């Protein structure tokens, strides 16, 4: 029998798929129940309101993203860090594409619904990890630089996934894509590291 956390993860993952494939308008408790293969009413038992469901989706996305980036926090070598970040971004455009699309959809939804603005707090995890990484590397003003680095990486990801960069960038998932991402990230890190 699945545990409570297993059931919540199943529901959150199903909700991520619904948002990524149908958009925020498609996110209903019924749609998530059907996607998860659960009896009707299951999702609402764990996430009573749509707001709670969106918050659950964002929490799940943040936890998964944080787990994938955590190994990079202790890397201080510029080239290794650039390559590691490029691997993560490339994965978020391929195997993690649905998660990335769902994250952007949820964030855009918060711009139209003030009651959802609290989901933006989940982005603090990435900024904190960037700050710690830059502190370990001896970068001055690591907090400010970490915020800038996260904004750059998020913009790069957005551009390559759904922006104009998707029109002429190498196809995600291949060595050419990772090499181009590595070069872009290395350039940004040189500015942050001051080298």
C-alpha cells in the first residue's frame, strides 16, 4: 500500500503532467485524478483547493530541481561547474521538459492571481544554493551574484526551451547542445568569479 508521501508525490507528478500538456486551464482535481489513475476525489483529499494543488505542484518541482542541482553546490572549479550546470539545463529541456514547462506555467499563473504569489518563495532555494556555492568559491557579494546567476540560468533555459533561442540552438540532449550551454554558462561564471 502506498504511503501518504508516495500518494502525494503520485498526485503532484500527475498534476505536473497535466499542466505541462494541457496548461493551467487544464489543471483540475478531476484531471489529476484521471492522470494518476486514482478514484475521483483523491486529489481533493490531499489538496482541497486549486491554490493548494498549484502550491503542491510547485513544491514538488522545487524539491526535484533542488535535488538535481545539489551536487553542484560544492563544485568551485569554473569549468567543472559550467559543464555541470549545462548538463542540468540540458536535462531540464529533455527528460525534465514537462517539469520545466509546468514550472513556467505555474509562475505565470501567479502573475495573474495574487493569492498564488507565495509560490515564488520556492525560488529562494535555488538562490540560496547559488549563494552557498559562490561563497565556497570565495566570490565577493555572493548573495547578489547568486541572484544574478540564477536569473541568467533561468533566462537561458527559458530562451532555449520556449523562446527565440529554440529556433536556432542545437537540439537539446546532444553534445552540441551541452557544449553551447557550457560556453554560455562559463562566460557568465567568469563575470561572477571575476576571472
